[in-house]
């Protein structure tokens, strides 16, 4: 099933419809999406990381979850599939997909699906309308970066088990630059845009073409990855880097987020959750940049195509206890685009057919 989840788009599969062997699965998905090819002309991919994503969903054996969700990022221009991160936008479609495929019995009016994210072991609960026991994708919820409106999908994240501050510090100096490293669902490095000689209001394309900036960001990301306990992140998609600037349109902060090389045309859900939590940390790099609301948990994060509102509350810590996220919730939308059969191109090298991995159809 091809679905838009939030501001991303991807192919959603039942785990049982893909090869069990990870290498065979990844090889098939590369051919399904049309990678490696900058245009992905021979597959489902849309020639951008935000449209080259996969969700693998199955029933869960965890009594506290209804379904398991594995997110896979399929590279566009190289033969690589990685599971080293979550995707909160694609997550928005997991609940509706689970109902569509019969993994979850829908309620009459509304359904909540408990989701275990296998990439990290973290959990989320997605709630969405199911009038008459059927998923309704129509509605009046609007999110920036997506034309039109759709039914709201409310995603709530319980407090994470991993440390909010992976380095143990609210502020670190990495490659000569002050940063705040935070993980509220997505390892993210917060950097003042001005510290890198940019405003933070530039168009994503202009930032991507700034080679000096790219070199600085690469240096920071490699060093921050080691400091955050992620090891060598040269070929990884985390941590993300989010440049911060004062808000321009009534929000709390303006962002330009690198994922990790391309500049996001909006912002990822889990990345936004980490940014919002990081802004609430006294002494963090966003403290003098952001304009947080006087009351309530809602934070409006501005991005290149609009804004994302996210509810985040943080315990600042006391008596030696570290800061910790208490609650995070966001409204996204999702829409079923296509449900059918995809015909991947044949494998490049002759091989014995296994699990449909010889170019036969996959559902």
C-alpha cells in the first residue's frame, strides 16, 4: 500500500509479504523503490529521501502493543537500506494500515492503535477516526507542507526510556561550535544558525548548495555522533542537525533541519519532538533564540513550508536527576494513495529465486 504519512510518502508492507532475510528484503526494496537512481525512474520512489521510505508492519507479541513497526529508509542514489532511525511521519499511516490489513479491529467512531517501533523499542499510540468501523481519510485537519485537508491522526509518545541528553550535558562544544544534543525520539543536534554564518531563513536548496556549510555540518555531525554514543555515523542517517533561528511567523523558533545531508523541506515529527524538548532546557543553545509560550505545552516550530505544532513537557531535573521528557504528542494526517501489486525490476545478477526476490510481484 502506498501511503502519505505526514509530510512523507512511502510503501507499507505486511512483514509476511517480504523476505524474512534482511539482505534479501533490502535487495527487493531497492528494486521496488527504483534505487540506486537519482530519479528512481524504475520504481515507486519519488527521487527524494522523504518519498523513498518503507514501513514494515506486523502483529506484535508484546502485550503492551498491537502492532510492530519497522521503518526502513531507502537511499535514492546508492544501494543502501537502513533501519538506524525512526520516522514519525510514516508512523502516522501505521495505525490506518493496520486496520486496513486486519491486524487491528477498528472501533465504531475512533480507533487507537498501540505501536511498538522496532528501530528503537519505543512506543506510540495513534488515534484516528473510524466511523462505521472503516478508516476515514477525509477530514478538516491541515498540516503544513501537504495540500488540502485530511482526517487527524493524533500520535502520543510516552516518556522515552533513553536519556533526553545523550551526552549528559545541556550544552557541548563540538568542532568548535556550541550545540545541544537531545534525543526525544530522534537523535538531534541543535545549532544556532548564526554560529554557522547563515540566517536560518534560507531556502533548503540554497543551504544544500553552500559547500562550506556542508563541510562544517559534516564535521559537527561526525563528532556529535561519537559524543552521543552513536559511534561512527559517516554512513548513518542520524543524528539529524537542526539549525535554529528566531521565529518569524508567531511560532517559537525557525528551523532548517538536515536529514542528514539534504535539507528537509519541512521537519520530521520525531525531530520536531527533540527540538521542542531541547528548547525547554535551561542553558541550551535554543534558550536565547526561542520564544516559548508563557503557558501550556504546545510549541509551534516553524520550518521552510510552514509550521508543526507539538505538545512537549520536560522535567528539568533536580537533586542530581537529569532532565527528562514527560509527554509528547502531535497531530498528523495520513492518506491511502494506492493499494495493489508492485512489480520490482529483476535482480541485476542471476540468482536462484527466493521469496519472490527474482523480480516477481510483491504485495
